[in-house]
């Protein structure tokens, strides 16, 4: 589309010719889109000024009426008698601009109704189409919306096209339902696509996802998937994968995924919501996904399958991503059947940079072999953060920063942060930090509250691990549990300002192959919890307001010994703790600093 502007200074003949060209193009767009046969009244040379005005006015009225019949709202100004020539030019320019904008951005609406429609219809609300096949076959020449009748089920895989919004209308959500081994909605190398307010239902099998956003050549951008419910797919409920090029500005919001990841064997690597590129982005610097948001989504009961060679059945996974956030999401009861040596997690990222996981809850995630964690910053993460999250009752650890040996594809983790989280009762332990064959350096773990029966924090293969662990509450809740489980503490490990509390059992820390049963003996042996030879560690009851389930129980009472007694992270380590603690209390880098996830008493 190429609007011809009615600029000041044009002659009357030039204005007439520009207006005529605009009318012809706008009518052509409408007719092509709807199969109509509307025709403009021609602004022929030689018409009197009054006839020219009346003809243009009639054309504007017909165009606006056609758009209104499709439910497109507008603000026509019209060419009224009595306006000066200058005013007429300005009004016509404004109306042309609005019409081009409506057709170019808001788009035309096409309706699909399985009960009252016919594929021979023009696709208006009064005469809707009937099938997904018709939508797929139609050649959209402009931005448009395709609206499926709410409460109805439409069979067949939908091919999403550039510039198109796919949505429901009427009461309830429409459902796109597909057979075994089939994906419900697929967008390949398309930009400016919106998929919203739809259910997608799969038939299981060994392949197929609910919504697939793919990039196989070039780049694509501005893709939104919102308020979509996906269930019954062998692979992902919602996935974005760039096998070549990059997908940028991806937004997945308010979606629910369940009973997916049930059929893909081989390497597995399935998740309810999965973002990925080509493995090895940390080394190649070719990140497949850039600038993404996954917000307010829930993934549950995605079990994976037995026999895969790698993990499967995760909740939400972001791999090979450059800059993004997973926020306000919930993952639970995933990974039940995964028996691979490397297992699933509720919400995690790997081989990515500048990814933040925040305000999320991960609970009751499982495994049939290893992992089954709540949250994880896995191998190949640079400048990634887990903050303001709640983990409980997962089969593995609550929070992890883990890296491994694969120098062809990753070099390790750098500058990863785990802060202001609450972890309660995760079976594997509260936090795990590891550098298994590659480096995990520049990490910071602070302001967390961990209550665990087994171990509050574990460090593995830490000779290549450098982490600051400060101002956390570690509470062991059952006999035999370890406050710290650090059998290979390297020189890069620093612990300051933490509170170590055992209830009901005796004090117990595992350090360098020795178990210490007093804080003093461990401190003497390790040299930890001292700044300038002064003790900065605590062994006090943090005075939680409650116990057991619910993060709110892990607020601390007014007068708690952990309030205002933490290490100043800013002056000591150059750490900016941000503006809020886990519970939303305002905090300041200037201090005072508290210990744990709550910086104010309740």
C-alpha cells in the first residue's frame, strides 16, 4: 500500500489525481479481501468542484460503511459543503490516512463459524467461513484478524501467516483440534503474528506441539501467543525454535499447558513451554531467541517419557536465548516419567545470557532418575538471575546454578545470581552450586531463605567455582540434615553474613570431607564467616511467623535477630541488591542489610 498525500502546494489537478489513485487502491484492497465488487465513483478530469467534492464524499462514505460492517471502528471527518479549499484538502488527507492505517494496522476481520459458515462465503460476520482449510488457503494481502467462533471446535492444523491475528469471538474460546502426531498452529518464518484466546488440543502420538513458532531461514520478529490453553501434545504445548536465524520480540503470556511432552523419544528435551535455538550459542554467539517474555503462564502435569537420552518433561525452558524474562509463572507436577541421566526442572534456562526468572513458583516437580529441580541456571548461562521465586516440594533441588564439561558448546556459567527467593522442603536440598568440568564464576547467592530437611546448600566440584554466598537464612528442619554440604570447597567460595539455624537437630556442616557439629569449629577450620578477622555469621533462630507450607510463613517477626544484621553487600562486594525483598518490602543499597528474604519484620 502506498498512500498518495494531498500536500499543500499541489494543483487542483494533482490533488484530484492523488485522491483518485487512493480511492482505487483502497477499494481494491477491500474487494480482494472480502470478495466484494464495490467500485469507486471516479474523480474524472473536468468535473466541476462541486461534483468532485460530492464524488469524493460518496466514496469516503462507502469505504467507511464497508469497514463498519466488519466491526472496525473509525472516526471519519467527511468532506462537508462550506469548507474552504484548504480545509477540504486537510479533511481528505486525514480520512485517507485513517483508512490506510485501519487497513494497514488494525486490519480487516474474517470470521469462521463451524455451524453457520461456508467456505464459499466472503468471511464476514454475517457470512463466515467454516473451516481451518479455508483460512489456510486464503491469500491475505494486508494485516487482518481471523476470528473463530467461541465454544466451537475446529479440526485441522492452522498455518499462521505474517501480519495476521488469530483469535476467538463470541462466547468462550474456540478450540483448534488435531489428530495424532500433528501440531495445532504452526508459524514458520513469519513476523507480526498474534495467536490469542484459543484452545489447542492434540491427539498425542510421537510428535506434534500445540503452538509452534519456527524460524528456519532469515529472521522473524514480533510474535505473540497469549491466553492459549494447550493440552494433549507429544512434544511441547508452546514452542519457539530458531534452527537458523533468530526470532526476536517474542511474547508468551497468560497461557496454560498440561499433559504435553508425552510422546517424544530419542533425545527428548521437551517442555510444556520451550524456547530454543541451536545448541552451543555461548560459544558460537548465535542466539536463536532475542528479547522474549514468558509471563503469567502455568505448566503442569507434563510427565515426559521413559527412555530418552536427555532430559524431558520440564515445565518452562529457555535455551539459546539472549535477553528475556520469565515472570509470574507456575510449574508443578512435571517430569514424572523422565529417567534420563540428566533430568528435568520446573523452570530453567541454559546456554543463554541476560535471562531473568522472577516472581515464579515451582513445586512438586519430579523425576524418575535425576534432577527434578524447581529452578535452574544450567550450563552456558551468562548474567542470568533467579529472583523473587518460591520453590517447594520438588523432588530435586529448589535452586541450581550448574555447569558441566562440553567445551565445543559451552564454557561454563558467569555472573549468575540467585537472590531473594524462598525454598521449603525440596527433597534434594535447597540450593546447589556446581562446576562439573567447566567454570562457574562471578556467582552471587544472597537474601534467600531456605528451610530444608536434607541440606540447605550444596556445592559440588567447586575448585573452578567462585561464588559469594551472603545474608541467607539456612534452617535445617529435620534430624540428620546439613546446613552446608560442601565436600570440595574451593578458594573462590566466600560465605559471609549467613544465619545457620538447626531445629530440631544439632548443628551440622559438611566441609572438605569433615562434618562439624559447632559453628566455631567449622569457622576455625574453614576461615569463613569473617571479615577482617571479625565474625559476621549468625546461629540464631530467625523467628519465622509460621512454619510449613506457604512462603508467607517465612516472613520474620519484628525484633528477629536477622533484621539489620547482614553484611553490607554494596560496600563489601559492590553488589546492588535492588529495590525490594521477596515480600515486597522496600530496600536500599545504603542499608541496613538484613539476612534472608525478608528485610522487614511482620
